[in-house]
C-alpha cells in the first residue's frame, strides 16, 4: 500500500534526523529496524514516543558471543501509522549495563527484569530489576546465554528414567496388547456416555 | 421421654437421608440442565461416607470441638422438627424460635472451628456467611412475625393446623408477597446462588471449608444436609400448609428444593455487600408491606 | 497498618493456569499485589535455539495452551519473512479459518470461564461443550485436538479433508443462532450484571502506560486497534469484518466484546469458506538437505492478533540451520504482570479472579 | 437480720480499712475488698430473697429505706457483679497510678448502689446516685484516658440534672419526696414533663441512643476490671430509672395511643429500637474489643427499653430477665477480655490472635458469655429474647420487630469478631510466652460460666421471682413452672432444649470418636494456594473483619459522633469566652464581672 | 435344619477387622474420587472438556475440589518445572490419606518434549510416588477418563498404594527432592 510505504519513509526521515543510525533494515511494509549507539537509545525512544509510537511491544536481548556483545532490542508500535520499529543497540558482554527505559515506557519493567534474569544485563533505573522473576533459586549462569547448555544441566540435575532393554510386545508374558485392547473398549464406552452397548 | 428422644433422633436421621437423596437427585436434574448425564443419585451418600473413612488432619482442639458443636447443634435442632401435623418428637415444643436460634449453635460451631484453623480464607468465608445471615434473617423473621401474629401461635404444628383448617389456605397464597420473601430468604439460607457468597470456590477457595478434609468435612457435610432439611421443612410448614401425611411432605419438600436449586443453577453469585443491599431493599420492603397489609388492614387472601 | 496476605493460585480454583497472584489485603480491599510467574517456565527460547527450524514446529504450539494456533502462525510468518517466501493463496485462507476457529474456541473458554469466579457454572458447561465441538473439528482437520502443528513454514501441512467446510459451516451457523443464549445466560443475566458491571475497570489513560493490547485496550480506548485491520497479515485485508469496541472498560464490556468478536469470527469463517480458491497448500521452504535447510540472516518481528492481544515472535537468524534467538511476546504479558501490580490494588478480592479471566491472562505465554 | 443501713456503713468503713491496707500492701487490700463485698453479697442474698432486710434507719440523718422486689432484684445483680469483679483486683491494681484509693472508691460506689436501690425517697435516690457518679468518676481515669471520665461525668450529670428537675416537679405536684407516692400523684402535663425528664436520665445512664456517646469511651478506657462493672452493673441504674418512668408514670402519660401503647412508651420503644440498631452497627465496626462490647451494651440497653415500654407481663418478664442475662454475659465477656488484656497489654483486636492456645479457659468463658449475648440456647440470653419477641410479635410492632431481629442477628456478627480475631486465628509470635490467668481470676470466670448456663437451662426459679416484681408493679405475671415457660403464643422448655442439645452433641461426639484419629498439624501448615508463608501475621484475618458490610454504612456511621464533637467544641468555645472574660490578667475586670453578675442575679429579689 | 455341631467361632483379629472396614471404605473411595484443581502444566487444558458436559466426569463420581485437604487425587497435569515441583510437594503433603497421584501426559513419565530443558524435571516418581500414568501429548479426554477408571480398578485390587510407599520410603523421596530443589522447606518467602 502506498500509505504504509509513506509511513516507512517518514519514520526513516525522523530517525535519521534524530540520531546517528549505524544500520537500517527494511523488513516489510510495516516494519523497519535501526541499529544505533547505546547512548542514543533513550533520546530516540523519547522522540518516537512523543511522535506517536506509544506502545512498547517487546524488549529483549540477543547474545552474540563471537563479537562479545549483547544486543538489546526495543520494538515500538504506533497504532495510527502502523509501523513496527525495531531499535537495536549493542552493549559490552563482559560488563552488560543498559540504562532502564522505565521513565519512558513504564511497561518495560518486567521485560527488563526478565532480560536481567536470562542474560544478566543490569538495568540501573529499574527499581527491582535484580529480583528473581521466573526462575527460583537459580544456581548457574543465566540460561539464555549461548554458553549455557541446558542438556548438560538437565542431565546433571534431573535423573532420567531407565527402560528395560528386553521390552517387547512379542514377549508372551507381556500383557500390554491385551490391556491396550481392553482400554480401547472402555474408551469407546466412555465416549458414548456410559451406556453399555 | 426416652422414646421421644429416640423419635427425635429418628427424625434427624430421616432428614439426613431425605435431604441427601434429594440433593443427589437434584445434582442429576441440574446435570440434565447442563446437557450432561449427571452423577448417580446416591453419589452424595458415597461422598459423605468416603470422607468419613479418610484420615484427616486437625489444627487443635477447637477445630474438632467446633465441628462436634456444629453437628450436635444441628442434630438437636432437627430433633424438634415436625414432619407432619401430628408426627413430631416433642409435642408442643416445636416453637419457631427454637429452630432459628438453635440452628445458630451449629453455625457458631462451624464458624468457630473454621476460624480456629487459622486460615484467612476460612475467616473470610465465615465473615461472609454471617453477613449473609444478617441479610436474609430480618425480612424472613418479619414475614414470620406476620404469620405468628395472624395465627396467634408460634408452634409449627399449630401454624400447620391453622392453614389446613381453613381449607388448605396456604400462607404462600394468603400472603403472596410474604411467601415470595420467604422463598428468597430460603435461597439465602440454603446458600443457593445468587446468595451463595460464602462457599464461592473460585473467590475464596470454598470459604469456611478450606481446611477440612476427611471426617471433619464429612461431618460438616452431614450438618449441611440436615440444616438444609430444617430450612426447607420450615418453609414447607410455614408457607405451604405443612403436611397431613408423609407423602405430601415429601412432594412439597422436593418441589421447593428443586425449584430453589434450578433457579440457583442459572444465576451467578452476588458480591457480599450486594447481598446485604438486595435483602435490605426489596425483600424487606415487601415483608414490611405484607406485614402492614396483613396485620393492620387485615387483608389476607 | 496490618495486612493479610492472600493468594490466588497456583493451586486455586479461581486461577486459570499455573501462576500465582499474591495479594496484600486490608479487609477485603487489595492494597498491594503482584503476579508470581514462572511456574510454567520450560525454557522455550533456549529449547528453540537448539532445534532445527522445522523441528520447532512441534515445540511452539505449547507456548500458549488455550490458543496454540497463533504460535504456529506467528512462527510461520516470521520464518517466511526471513526466507522471503511466498506461500500459496489457498494456504492463507485455510490459515485464517483455523485461526478464527481457534479464536472462537479461546473466547468461548474465557467467556465460559467467568462461570468460575461468578459461580454461574451452567454457562461454563455450555461454553465448554461448544468449545469441545471446535476441538472435534480440529481433530478432523489436523488429527489432534489441541496441538495441531498444522500451520507450518510454507503453508499448511495438508489440505482440508473433504466435506469439512460443510461441517464447519453447520457448526458456526448453529453457534451463531445460540449466541443470544450465551448473552442471556452470561452478560445479560440480571444477577451476573450486578456482579460484573463496573468492576475491574481499566481506565483509558493507563492503557498506554501498561502497554496492554487486544480486547483490554479496545474496550477502553474505543478505537478499532486490531492488527488484523491496522497491519493485516494473511488475507485479512480481503475479508470484511468489524472490530467491536467500547469506551468504558469494565468486566462486562470486555465480555460483551468477546461475544461480538465471536460473531465477527463466524462472519470471517463464512467468507473464507466462500472465497477460498483451489490449489496447492504448501511450498517447500528450504534448499539443501531435506530438513537441515538454512534461513538467511536477519531480525524479524511477526505480530498477529490473538484473542488476548498482540502476540508476536521476534526471530533472529544468523544463517544457520537453527534459529539464533527466538523471543516470544506473550499477549498477556503487560496486563498479567504490570496490570496486576499496578491496577489490581484498590479492587476487591472477589474481583481478582475476574481480572485474570476477562483481561485474558494466559500463564504459559508469560513464563514460556 | 441484715440492716441496709449497717451494710452501707459497713461498706464505708471497709472502704477506709481497704484504703489503709492497700496503702500498706496492694494484694492484701484487694483480698480484703473481696471479703467485704462477699459479706455484703451473702447478707443480701441470705435475707433479701425473703424480703427480710431490716430497713430501719438509726444513725444516718434524713435517709429512709424501704424494701421492694424491684430494688432488691437490681441490688442483688449489681452486688454480684461487684463481687465477681473484685476477684480481679489483686492482679490489676498495682498498675494504676492511684491504686490506694481504688478499693475505697470501689466500695463507696457499692454503698451508693445499695442505698439507691433500697431508698424510697427521691432526694436520697439523687444523693446515692451522685455518690455513685462521683466515686466511679475517679475510678475511670485510672485506665487509659482522662477524657473518658470527663465524657462519662458529663452525660451522667446531664442525666442527674434532668432527674433532679423531674424530682422537683414531682414534689411540686405531690408535695412528697416519696418515690412511689410521688410518681403515682402525677397527671396531665406534669406527668409528661417528668416522664420526659426521667427518660432522659434513664437514657443517659443506660447509654441509649441518642445519649450513647460516653458509653464506648468510658467502657473502652476504663480500667480493665472496672469495665465489667460499668457494663454489667452501673448501666443498669438507667434501667431502674427507666422502669420507674415507664411503668410508674406510664398510664398517666397516655395522651393518645399508638399500637395500644401510650405514645410516650411507643416513642421510647422506637428510640430503644434505634439504640439496638445503632449499637449493633457500631459494634460491628469497632476494632477495640472493649469498645465493641460497650456498643453491645448499648444495643442490649435498647432491648431492655423496648421490653419495658411494652406494657404487659411477658415483656416485663423478658426485660427483667434480660437485665440479669446481660449482666452475667457482659460481665463474663468483659472479664475474659480483661484477662487477655492483662496477659498481653492490649485489647485491640488487630494486635491479637490465637489466644485460645494460651488461655483456653478464658476462651470458654468468653464463648459462653457471647452465646448468651447473642441469644442462642441453651444460655440465658435466649430466654429473655424469646420473651421479648413474644411481646413484640403479639403487639404486631413491625418496626420494633425489624430492630430486635436485626439486633439479634447482628449480635452474632459482633460477638464473633473478638472470638475470631482475638482468640482464634493464627498464634502470633509476640505472645508465645503468655500464660492462662491465675486461679483467683478463674474462680469468678467459672462461676459466671455456670450461671450463664444455669439461667439458660433452668429459668423457672428466677422467673418466679420476677413474677413477684411484676405483680408488685401492678401487672399479671407469666405462667411458669419448674421447667416450662408459657408465653402468649407458645411454650418453651429450656431444660428440654438443653437436654436435646446434649443428646445431639453426644451423637456428634460418638461419630467423631468412632472414626479414625486425625493427624495433628501446625497452624501454619495451612492452605495457602500452594505458596509458602512464614510470617503468621500475614495469615491472620483480624483487621476490618466485616469490611464489605462496614462499607455500606461507613458514611452514615459518624454523624452522631460529629454532632457531639461539634457540641463539645461549642461548649469549649463558650468556656474560653468565659475564661477570657473572667480570668483576664487584669484583676479589676474580673472583680467587675463578678459584681455585675451578682447584681444581675439579685436583681429581682433585692434591688 | 440347624446343625447341632459346635463350630468354633473364628475370632477376627483387630487387623482383620480393620482390613474388612478398609474394603468397605475402598468401595466409597473409588466411587467418589475428588480431584485437586492444580493445573501444573498444559494437559490441564483438556481437563475442562472431561469435567464438563462433553465427557462429564461427574457420572463417575469425580469432581474438582478447591483445596488439598478435601481432595483425593493429585492430578499432575503435564510437565513440572522446579518452581511447580516445590509447590506440588507441599500440596501433596497437605492432602489427607489415602491419596492418589495421577501423572498426565508424557512429561511426568520421562520429561517428554522437554527432556533436556533446564527448568523441567524428567521423572515425577523420583519425587512423589505415582499410581497411574496417562501417556500422550496431550492425552484425550477419553484417555484421561480411562486413567481414572484404571485408578478405580487398582483401588479395588489394592494396588493403589502410593501414599503408603511415600510414607515408607519417605527418606528416599526427601533426598531426591533435596537434590533437585536444594532445600524443600524454605524458611523465608520467595520473591519478597
């Protein structure tokens, strides 16, 4: 649609005017992504919120261990001019600190807590970002980092069931098939409402 | 005297069996309303006996003492209840106020025991039960005041005989507004929706019952059944002319309870202050109107 | 000031799903409250990073249990955007039918769900019965009642079975005729009105602060802010439907909108069945080995309108055979966490369960 | 033969001795007080029932006594309450500031009470009333606040002044100070004036609507062992004046009638009903256990007024029985609260919880008292309420009916609240070391428990005695046999109810004991929707117990208090004006004003 | 004809009487199984259809109950995260005996689709004993009801003894719980 292409253009102009954009990605007619400097995020989000991008749709982080960076992403949306804007910025992985955007978007509170929990990013400015939210008594590195291996963690912590090797339905002592047959019959009886047929 | 007491115990037991069966049948009827099969009619019995067979927990002596007091009070109340106009355990002593106040012993026992469990939900449930009681009692008692004033006797059998003497002139018909108030109050007493504020599983996790399991819960179930028996019987005797034989009583009882249950099954529950507001608005006005009409103008149909 | 602490959930009949509302109560007014999520945490986002793109299809429906199809749809759209894949026309229409059926089923569950907090169990029983019929239709189409794995990358898994359209039409016509009954039993029932009117208010001003979307927002703002209208996906721009709104957001208004949306969904389904072209339903998404195909680098966010609000997958690919990062924006995230913390205080404990129900809080998509 | 005069003199003397002993040793003085009160009680009980008291006066000048069933009934109840309370003194006095004079004042007020009920002279009555008021006024501020005493004193004095004017009018008309002749001589407008004035006095003493403000303040802040006296005994003085006014002057005031009642009586009944409703509503709202019981006293005072304004035997029987039942119940409840307050130092319900595990006997005493207070069989309160209901229903008094039924059900709510919040619920950590009350305090507790049950199960004897009073007042008594009470519309057999209740409980106990034994778990191991709580305060529901109900009348509940606060403010301003005018620093101004006023007062007479 | 021969009355020992009563009790217990409403996982979404009109669990005498004290069956509906497990054990210990546990879905059996997740346990019967498993992801209402009928039969055959097992092997279970959860009984509140 012509209209939405105009919107995209408008957004591009606005963002370029406000901050220095490192990289722009046009994703489709309703979505555009900008990568900017860490310090300029607040300014851009403030400007966007004042121009009508009032809804914070998503906030999260991406782990790039090769570059030794975390990428924090903010997605905002404007209902009148339907364009989703991804605002992304990269922060240092060794000392992950990102100022909270709570004063701009109060709705970010729990997203930031979650990002702290799963990546270990600190959000100064968010009063209780350090409280645990989803996990309880977590005893390992934050689980969404790439160097965390859930499989090993699970194997270490939760014992798995061991099945007997010689389990077979052909075994004459194994009554599984008969039992299954019986169950099926009963299931049928249940389906017709308890009436015996 | 001993014989009378035995008859009284028999009546209480009969009330329990009757109400439990009818409650079971009603579960089936409501099931049909909800497009399903419904449980067996004797399911309620199975539930109660199962509860009695379980190994329960206790929170201290008041937790048990309250339950005993609750069940004891209710059994004692039921022992005074006449079944028909000439079948009752204690001749002349079936005074209306005994039922209203002796049933309160049971309530108090249950409330005490529930609060004694130390659970906040239980206390909230008790609070709601008592508040609901404050709501429905007053309009109901005003209607009963009218009836006693008209008949000049507060004995249930006498009230029954008064209605039967003048050609089955039921008070439900003679005092139609009062009868309606009585029925609404009955719904409140039975804890039927929309006045079922104090069990309310989804709000306060079944209220006073929250900590009970096993035998205590079983005893409270029995208490609940017997108190329902008392309340419905009161309505039957006061408003539907009582009964001359047991079958008449059974039919009237069944109709009243089923009607209350059916209305209950398609309504939501009020909030607790809405219950109070409701009862102190229409039913009270209606009850007072009825009382004024009947006592001062003497207009009785 | 002495306070008492009460809990709604996880093991509580008023709570749908495994989450816990902690309430600090004075008398019966909630003074402070917060949601304790995480009881349903399974580490989805981590799991999906470790599975092939195509394997993830089996995993994702489990993110939101009452309405699993939106996950498949959002995931499929996101991946297709990364792949720059055009899918067959018929697949779009089938997807819409599935989505709208799922929406009806979710709305019926929520609408019947108020039977719990308000005690009107007959409503719940009837709604669940109709929902069960939808699940039966799903079973006929996809082979599974709840987790269908039907909407896949590149279209839908297989074509609709023969004669199912007739059955769907029969069902929706039947349901449409009985919507009046639902209204009578629920929101137009005198005793229910007393209970749900003017409770659990969501003021207009706080909507943006919360970031709440979906019915919660539309009932307060009064504008047709629906992603199907504003930024249409699939073929929603080619069907006619209205977005019901209201400007006074109490529990009753939200339920009213739910029932109206069921009506609109029925309309959409009818139009879809009418307009649906014949043709293939699936294209092969990737090149290379049969399942180990790769997806080009990129970041994409794919929002769709669920029954509870904006639901979206944020997907990052670094060109590998597995997603690099998947983020799920649960539709009930704002109203569930922030809403309970900020706007539940001041209401009464009776109404807490109503907030959970009418705002559409789905615990698994908060926890993931 | 016990002489009333000697008893009074004995009490005065004993007071002086108690003062000296208390100065020497608090415990000893208190024990002496117990024996002194016990001596009075025993002599009263020994001779009074047969009307064998010696009423001659030899020493005291200008005082004359006579013996009536009415006076004796009140006197024995109040002396009994005094006796019960005196057992608490040894454990409480040491905390008080003026502990030396406590026993003295206590005994003096008892002397006043004896005199007031045995006198037949209005001026004597007034004198003894003043004695009671002045002595108790110095007892009350030993508790928490001096304001309480001021408010008690203010309302009491207002009542006394009203009574005094009434007495003067009576004297003017009849020319005699004799109570019974004087009141009988009244007629016409004078009768109405005296009626109104006496009713004001009665209302002020009884703490009835609209003169109830002092009641919760005085009860709530009085010393813990004195609250039972206030509620169980002193308030009954108002009932006494009420009886005088309603029954003795009654027929004279009949200008026109409402519901077969003289209009004055009907108005009193309506005011009594309002007192019931108002007391109930305020009690439901109250957080302090003692204030709650004070409001309950107000509500029960309403019942007494309603009963005495319905002029027939059955209502009188109900009223008199209610005086007894409420005195016992209220004394029991207040004493239980006092025991708790001694152990924990507070009576605020939101600060307490789980006392049952520490003080089970006190709990039982409170339980039995509140069962009586709520009018549930098999306790005394049921009998009196049943009788009052009979009268109300027979008269067909609908609005009074609403009030009495409301009060009766409402009393459930408010008496249950201390039970739940204070005794039941979670066991709070700060009271882990609390122990049961000492034996001496348990003695009256047990006696009251027993009497509460006795009055509920075997009311026959007491009702027969009450019949004497009713006959003395000129009405026909009710039919009563050893076990049965015949009302106008029904028969009650309290003993049977008690028996059946025992049988029912027995069956329940059998069911309970036959089944499997339960496992004992901790109070904190409770349903929390599968969450973990380790602070029992968070699981104790005590604050704003009836919050949804309170919200319905929150706005309306304070207007009366506001009115009186505003009135007090105005009075204070007036006082300030006077102070400004008279007590200015310039001495000549003061002298000028004093002279001016004297001249103004003497204008008509001298100048 | 009356037999004149004296037959010695076999006196029942206390244990035997107990056992007989227990059998009577078993009849009531299996015909009135009350579920605990604890939706631990996604299989809970198939519970409403099986409870309500479509499959009507109530005709088997079963129904949902609000609190663990009242319930007989702990229905573990699906996967268990550690956070849930802690609360589940707490709930299980609050239930009054005899109590039964049913594991719905594949996840309680062996972890199911989340077998390598960092948050979900793999095997429920390490922590609390289980009477009946209902496999499937997710099981149909039919199979859920089937599981209940299985439970009823095993109560009849006296094989549903998990609660006794928990009592007898309490230390083993406690040790396992401790391994997974750290400390089962927590002395301060979480998230405060």
